C-alpha cells in the first residue's frame, strides 16, 4: 500500500514540475515581433483613379508605401514605366549621398610645377560665381596664388547637352550647358529696366554682345532676351516694366579663359595636354558641403545643379575624366539592384525623355532615402506644400500644423509628376509617387486633381 502511495506522489510531483519547466523554456525565448499595421482599404482610390474625368484619358500611375517600414499600401499601374521628368533628381540626390558623402565637394584639382607654375582643372563643381549658391573658395584661391596659373580645359566631359534634351530649349534658363568648370552658372543674368534704358548685364563681359531686338516680344510668355543658336549674341526686347531674365551662354575653353581673366583680373593661360609625372602631387581644393546643392536642386528643380552634381560624382570615380554614364552604371550595378524595376536612367536633371521609371521603383527609393537621411533634414531639402519651392502655391497646410506634403515635382510638356512624402492625419508618413504622362489638358487641371486625391489620402490613412 505504501509503495503505491509513493508512486502516486512521484507522478503528482513529476506532473507538477513539467509545466514549470515549460514555462521557464518559453520565457527564455525572444518576444514575438509586433505585427505590421494592417494595410488600409483604399479601394475608393482605385475607383477614383479609374473613373476620374481628368485622369482617365492619359497614362496614370500611383504608388504608396509606409515611409518608415517600406510596407506597400497601394498601387495603381505602379509597375508600368513612365517619363519621370524632374523627379529624376531624386536619383541624382541618392548618387550624391552615396558617392560624395558629407564631405565638402571638390572645387578643383591642381598640381604645383616648381616654384612658379600652378596647373588646375575642373571637377564639375557649379558654384564658382554662381548667382544662387556661390562659394568663394575657388575664386579666392585662383586670385591669390602667386604662381603663374594654367588652366587645363580639355578634361574628358560629355557633350554640353544631355541625351534626349530638346535642342530648341538652348536659350531658356532651365537648360544651361554642362561643363567641367562652370562659371556664373553658365548663364548671363539680365536686369531689365523700362525702355529705352539698357538692361544691366552680368557678367559684364557680355555687355558688348547685347543689342536691342527688332520689334516686340512674339508673345507675352516669351523671354525678354533671345540668343542666337550658335553664338553668344543676345537681343533684348523693349519693355515698359522692369524684369530679370537668365539666358545660357555657349561654353568653350577659350571663353572660360576670357571670363576667368576678366573676373580674376590676372592672366590665366591655357595648358597643353595633361601629362602627370610620377613626382606630381595632385591636390584637391574643397568648397561647400553638398547639402547646399541638394536643397537648391530639389526645392526649385534646378537642372544645372543636378547635371553638375552628376559630374561631381563622376570626379570621385575617375578624377581625370567626368562621365555621368559611369556614375549611372555604378549606381545601377551596386546600389539600385534590390529596388523593383530597374530604371532607364540617362541624365541628372530629368530633361531627357529617354528616362523611364516605374512609380513603385521611385517610392522604394524614397523609402531608402528616409532610412539613410534623418527625417527633418530630408524633408527640409524638398519643396513643401504652402511653404517653399515648386509646391509653395499648392497642398496648403490646414490651421497651424505646418506642411503636410513634401516632394519633388517633375514637369515636361504633357507630363506632370510628383514624388515625395505626405503626413496623414493619423501621423503616418507615407512615401508616394504619382505619375501623369501624355495628357492634353492644361497642367493646372492635372495638379488640382492630384491635390484632391492626395488630400483625401492624407485624411483617410
């Protein structure tokens, strides 16, 4: 009888110990990962995009994702390829963040030959005497050096215009020529005064090349100044009011030498072929951190800065040549392969219609940028609804909450796109890409419809 009682007691004790062991084992395991927030039901958005009388006759694509987690939230034709226009500058930003890092950009490279000769060449830095983002270090360096200075102006560089650019935009402010050592942003700035007073011309070198235009402007939307296609001759139309206009000039090594001599007030000589010797020590003069370029490029969609940033990136890969194609190839092979839908990417600004992206590719890039750049800094670089840049007149804040949408616009004739971030009323930051290609309506109607739909996304997510 006692043996039976002892066996029963042992079974009872063993059974009591087993759950304790299991509890200890379970408590030692890691806590489960919290479930991702549920994907919202946005069927209404799909229906709105499909039936909108403003959007239904052209190509439309929209992609939404949680900026913090990358979780896809919505897609409408988001795997189709579109002409991205200036949203291409987001890729240029990513290239700059990857290849330039946060170091001050290289303003120029130089070699000292003996005690009396300095040889220098450009790196693509656009800031020398630029009217909007000037940096004085290159200017002060070249002006103060006691040596004889020689410019090597034959740095291998792509053509002045990018692939697929419109040739007849040569005279508009938004299409300056690319070059290894830009000066004055490769543009002439005219400050018009009521006729018959002549405009003020900067740089002054171009004053003798400026003359009154015969007749009046062909239409009110035309620029006040026109340039002949193949030479630097400028014609100013009379006006009853003051105005400011920028016109690109034709670049050349000979003109660069003249402009440098004129502004530095010292001789600058042309160097022959660059033949570096084993004892030569190539040095780099650095200027400003690149974020000053990013902010200007993205907020006002500055094409010139975007193209020159790509050349600066090229200078980090091959210091003796500037190849944007090599930058693009490096980025695609090493940094973009994990993103959906490999882009067809050909320039830095988006002026080319040969660029082709899908909305979900660009949204994935925005998620990656959000992971790599502190959010306040990233949003400060972009245009802001009701705030600054190309979005200052739309996507207005409500109350005193500040901007709710930050983005990069992209506009070519018959194309208008917007990519960036929006803050929903619930506090979620959403990365989005909204593409509209091949429409024939006025662009203002497309903008209004985009704003209506994105405002509703803000309210319902």
